[in-house]
């Protein structure tokens, strides 16, 4: 992506452990801020990890979104890191992941990336010597990024802001082995929020959790910057044609933590059986990495013949799959997380099937006037929604969200709001 350097722009140091060529949803928010901030008088200078270590997935195509004049500094996680990137790791099963977290978080706090801090601080000093940094922006998880920002801020007298992609202490998937571990993290988070100029979160619920725990904060200390979609991603896709003789249900992304496709697949199997639906009239797409235990479900519910399981694909290819689908679905088991895929579903302007509890995410789906909501583990309720959707598809009347609704999640617009706060709190 081209971007002409402008002496009238100011430098913001962006600390982001996860950044391209790493793939998956965790890099998208930061990447798009880096892409669009130069349009609003800010030059990003990025500090990230040396991603030659093994990771779940890499996507070299994401690098094209980085403006040409943006400087990227990479700090190794350890000395003598291999210069040859290893193959992506296999996506571990949930139990293995949970056990691994338990043991690692006994010794590594606030997270397993704490060992990166020393190397990141050393590289950051180089960055600050070479660039006139006006403000520091740190995004988490990992929350080690926040600790790095605070230490740099205090040493060099540069203000910093923090960006919560997920909650910290009140995140149900941030495991604390003992009460000591939790109290230690509360102390760390409190200190960060005491010194940060501003904290950004993705939802109102996330904001309320922080304000409830840390009473010294004012309401305006926490700003909601939602996840979003990049309209340019949808303009650049090459595939727009779709066969009209079958309805396509698509899930994009990982089934992380306690999420899985079991109840959707069971409901779909029941729907086909009870309604005598021609199998060739339905296609199920699963875009992204899948756990082995999830893959076995397709055989169990006799849906393998109508399912497309792609494995990990580049982001642009994932967008193309969304655009050539009829219904985009996702599942959640809690009211705390704000999955980025929902906003790309909105950007695709398709019907949405949301499986999860009533709360912040279901409210967004309902507000779209193009969504259907069911509890994530209630098979009969999910089956009923599938029946409603199928009938609408037969009548060529599936709902889509309005442009007014869609545009509020435009990443360029969200980046303009961030730029305004950077200007308000920087050393300009």
C-alpha cells in the first residue's frame, strides 16, 4: 500500500506482539490502524516480535496493507533465534491448550510473553533514538505489551494509551492458578490504568467491567473503539458469482477455547432429516483451522458430503468465501468476548446466524435487522432458525443489513477516531 511521507505527520509507537506476517484475527485490528492512521496525520512506527518462531498461521498477503513508509522493528523472543521460519503449529485440542495454560501461567505473569519484554524494551530504545515519538499505543493481549509501554513512558516521558482487544483480569479465559496470581494481575492492571492517558475497548460491556473493578477511573477514561471491517478488502475480491441452486452456510475463523461446531452440525443434521431437504441444496463451509475433534463431528452427523473444510487460507481468500455465501454464522458461549469475525460478516452484507447468549453480540446482530439468534447449545432452537432461513432463501428474501448500519463499523472511520485521541493526549 502506498503512502507518501509527510513532515507534518507525527510518530506513534505501536507495540503489538501479534502483527503480520502472523495471521489469524488477532492481527487485524492493529494492522488496519497502521494502514489508516497515516490518512489522519499519524505515522505508525511498529514494534513487534520476530515471527520466525512457530505460530498457528502466517499470511504474507497481509503485508500489502502496510504503507511503504511505515517502519517495522522486530524484537526476537530470545537470543540466537532461527532465521528460518518454522511451519505453522497444528491447532491444539481444547484440553491440551487448557492444561498448557495452567502450567505456564503458574510461572509466567501476566502471560507467557513476559520473556519478550526485555528484548522489546531494548529494541524500543533504539526506536525512540531514531524517531521522534509523540505517543505510545500498546495493544493486548498479550498484556506484556502494556507493561512495555508503561516502562517506556516513564523512562522517556512519552505519554501512552492502551488498547484492550480482550479484557484482562475479568476475562474468563485468563486463568489464575491462585489468588496470589489474580491479585498480582489486578495490581498490574491498576497501575497501567493509573498511568495511561486513555484506554480503548471494543464494546460497552468491556468498558463496564473495567469501570466496575477500578472505581478511581472516570467514565471518559475508557473509550469504545469497536472492531470493524475494511471496505477495501471487499472491493478487492475477485469472486462475486454464486450458484443459486443451493444455500451456503459459512463459518470463518477458529473455534477457540470452549467453542465448537457440534450443536450447529447436530441441528443441521436434524433439519435435513425432519424436513426431507435435498442434500444438494445445502453447502456448509468452514474457513480456517479446525481441531481434530471437530473434524470427527462431520462424519458423526453425516454431513461430510455437503461440507467444504478449507483449512487456513489467506485473509483475502476468506473474504471471497464470505461474499459468495448466503448465511454467515458464529457461536459464542459467553457475553464477554467480541469476535472480530462478526464485523467482517457485517461488512460482507449477508444474513447472520448468531449462536450464543443474549447480550452485547446478539444485540448487534438484532440491530442489523439481518440476523437470527439462538442459544449456542439448544439444538432444536438452532434447527428452527435454520428452517426459517431456508424458507426465506427459497423465496429469495434473505435479509441483509442496511448501509447505514454497516458503515458504523468501517475501520477507516474508527481509525479517524483513534487519531483524534492520539492528538489530544500526545506530546505535540
